[in-house]
């Protein structure tokens, strides 16, 4: 039997990288600086809960593979995780803790698709700040839906191809991903949700809310 523990996540400030300043400014402009602080606190609480819950699971950790949203198949996976963990990412700090228990880190995403999504996210942040025409926002939304579907298909194939009989996978994926709907029928799926702060990702009101939730929560 193959088992996949599917963990929907919300990214913290450290996970946003170079997008952080633009996202924080836009969020504060729409909701105020206090709302951004509450968002950060909610996300931190989520990660504390997830870390406690996953670390306590009675798994044979040498037979566990870790799959991570935004981690490309590149040969430098451990370097990336260490660097992002050192920058304060609770997500990547948890990965390191599970690796210390014996779990194996897996490159998870297609690097070219990640580059396309990063560039789209940059354009999306600019669009939210500059009040671009609705047609431009619609085009960005459609592009994002296409890229996300391609990413999900790749991740699902990656898990199916690398998770062996008798092993357990743990997949950390942003809330808009639908990899759970694409997983091989031969893999038993288990969901782990711990106090997800739904709605804390959006910072634009009305017309572009869905776009910015994607920027942050993927």
C-alpha cells in the first residue's frame, strides 16, 4: 500500500520571498497594518499546530517521502530548504525537522512551470496596485488557472512515480492546488488540516480577491 498525507497550507511571510514587500503593502493599504499582523499570527499558529501534529505521528520515518509546494526537481533541493528555513520559513523548518527523523526530501515541481508562475505573480501584484483594466486581470486569471492545472498534473505524476509500495508521502501544498483530485487511485489519501486561517491571504477587495489569494496561498 502507498499512503499520501495531504497537508493544505498557507504560506508565511518568509515563504513569499521577493513578493513579500509588495504583498504586505497591498494588504496594509486595503485592510490596515494591524490586519497584516493578525494574518501573520494566524499563519504562525497554523504552522505550530501542524508541526506538533505531524511530528507526533507514529510513522516509520525512513519510509516517508516529503513533497513540497514550490520545491523544484533540480538536484539542490536540500540547499533550497536549508536557505528558506534559515530565512524564517516555518514550513521549511518543519521539513528539516522531519528529515532529521529520517524522512526523504523530494523535488516536487517542474522548474519551468515555477518560473512562469513567478512571473505571473509579479504581474498580478502590479495589476492589483495599478488598477489595470478588467481585461488584463481576466487574462492573468486565465493564465494562472492554466499554469496551476499544469503544476498539479506534474506534482501528481511526480508523487505517483516516486512513492513506492509500503511508503508514506507527506505533501505540503497551497490551498488552491487540486493535486488530491489527480492522485493515482492506487494511493490512499489522508487529509491533515490544522486550523487553516481561511481568507487571510487576500488583500484586494472585490474584483481581484481571487487573484491575490492565488499569489499568496499557492
